[in-house]
C-alpha cells in the first residue's frame, strides 16, 4: 500500500512538472509544485520562501495543501523586482 501511495505522489509531481502552466487568469490557483516550476526554484527553496516574511500570499486548499494564485505570484515577483531596483540604486 505504501508503494502505491508513493507511485501516486510521484505521478502527481511529474504531472505538475510536465504539464503546461496556463497563467492567463489571475484567480487561477497554482499548486506548490507548479509555483516552484513557474518561478524556476527548487521545492526546498520554495518552502524557505513561503516560510519567510517576503513570500507570496498563500491560499489554503485544504488543511494540508497550499496554493498560490497567479495574482499573488505576480505581486510577489514585482516586489522582488522593486527590491532589486532599490538595491541597485543604493549601490550606484
């Protein structure tokens, strides 16, 4: 039974990594793995970001599952860009 659960988990993870990400709707919820792939980060880095103070707003899908909306991801990416630009101005 454990093997079967691991197979299902592996299939879900692979599907999340292989499938195209449609990011045309702001309210679309990305799974954690989709969000990591979209932002080209590892799962470990994704968890670190979400645990930190500057991560994107998280949507609780169930007591054990989280998601990030396309809108929240875009806002998070824009805040990262503003921070980078601010740092670049301070150095110049």
